[in-house]
């Protein structure tokens, strides 16, 4: 693509992403169609010149920022072989490998292929947390351990942690009613097993019997997969009727309005790759009660209230305490929030640039080794092996 066309495309998508209000369905579709027509019109037809430039470049890099494209092993192998590029990717998580019980049955197999492609075709990986970095290392070790020789060669993948930048939730728009008549809490995330909504629904079922006027719970997020019991409780439980509300079509400003009025955001997840809602809530000055898991600790540090995601009595006690107007625990967290600093995009891209420089420098070094070594020598073969992708299966 031309540089100007790429910039127009990114700016158009950003404008749609940041929009607080939605337009009608047909006008929305037409606007999106126009965006992609502009994208097609911006395609750079100078592919031959681009190939020549890449071949002359000392260390061309190809960056993949979507999990979907990591599965395209053939295309990535052709890029490496035909243009001699180094490849770097962005990995948010490999949770289906570490926690297959929370995902559909075929997801573990799919992510094993992704881990294998990482080992075979990539020189660097950008990850958003140390927990994801550890998962990538374990995933690669697991898939490579069972590979037959000679394809089971050690991976030369460089991994760099670059925490995602965190922004605040939009401030509450004027005139929007936030349900201040009774205290309420919110949980934000797709309704799927690893988010542990079931703990909160059981908690609110107990609150309905233990308190004369229990706080409410707002469940914010789309319906995901394998959540039949959660949906049954939301739709059929008499104890939750009038106490638990489901919201699955809100824009960012509407979510922000509700969270700014909530007593706390509840995140009882079993597993996460990063914890973006946690960071956004803390950046917005919103108290958070969350699971005591590695990614949340990395993002939240000392600010949130951490609880075992299986300890229902502890969550019950925390919710009852935070619902009180004079809650000492909530006031203490608000004081901790004043000292918390959000991860920023400048630090993220500094880490990304450092990794790209490292991969490029390694590519130049290997190219020099190949050029200096004698044809057919062991040193030349070792250097060549680090450049060529492993043979496809």
C-alpha cells in the first residue's frame, strides 16, 4: 500500500472506533464499504520495485500483528525464502494451550499449530506480559519436543515483553443517568468460562437471601461460548431477578458511565493474557476487586484488591464491605490508586523498537558470516540454517 493510503485507512478506522454513538445499520455498512474501497484504491502497484528494494536491504523485517495470520505458514515461508526477510509477530496470549478446559475443543489444536509456526518461521515475538512470555516458551518447548529430527531444531525466537498502553474510560456524559438509587458493581468481559461469571452469580444469589437491600450487579459483555449454566442463571433464576442486569451492546462512553458510578469493577477471571479492563479501570480511578493471577499482578501491582477466584466467602465479604458508603477497604484502595501509574504506549513502542533493532542486527551479522565463510564449510551451513525456514510439513 502507499503510505498516504495506509494513513487514510488507519485514520478512518480510528475515527469509527472512537465514535461514541452508532449510526444506522445500512449507513454503517456503507461507510465501512467506502473505507475498504478507498483501501483498494490505495494499493501500490509497484510490487516489482518493492521486491528489488527489499533484496537490497540489509535487514528487511516483516511484522505480523494478528493471530489469524500466524497460521499461514506457507505464505510466511515464501516471504522468508523469496525476499530473505526476518519475521516478527505480536502475541497477546496462548491461553488455549495452557488452559484448554476454558475453550472449544479444537482451539488447543489450532494454537499448537501457532506455537509450531512461531518456532519454525519467526525470529521475534512481542508479548504483552511476562505470563504470556512464559506461556510462549512453554508452548514452543511442548510442540518441538515431539518433532522428529531434523525438523525439531531449537527455536531462535527472541521474546520481548511490551505492556499495552492503557487509557482511561470515557468520562460520564452529561445527562446520562447512572442508577445512583442503589449501590451496584460491574463485571466487564465476554461471557465465557475463564471469566468466572458463575462465581459472581452464585455470590449474588446468596446476597439476595442475606441482605434486605443487596447491591446490584451489571454484567457487561457479549455472550461467548460454553456458558449454558451462566445463561440459565441470568435468564431463569428467581433469586437474581431485579438484582443482576445484562448489558451486551454498549459503546465505550456508556461502559465508562456505568463504571464511574459503580462501587467497584469485579474481575474474577481464572486466566488472562494481560488484563486491559483492569488497567483502564485503575487509570480511571475506579476500584477493582480481581483474581490473584500473574497478569493482573503485573498490571495492577499494589493497587487492586486481590482474591482467590475460587474463594466465594472472600468475594462475598469484599462485595458487602465495598457496598457500604463508609467502606474502609474501598477508601484504602482509592488511596493506593493515587500512587498507581498506567502503562503507556511510548514504553510499549520503545520495547518493540528495541526488539526490531535486535532482530535486524542479528540478520546483518548472519549475512556477514555467510559472506565470509567458505562455500561448503560447517560455519557457512550453520549460518544458512538460521536464515532458512524449516521445511513445511
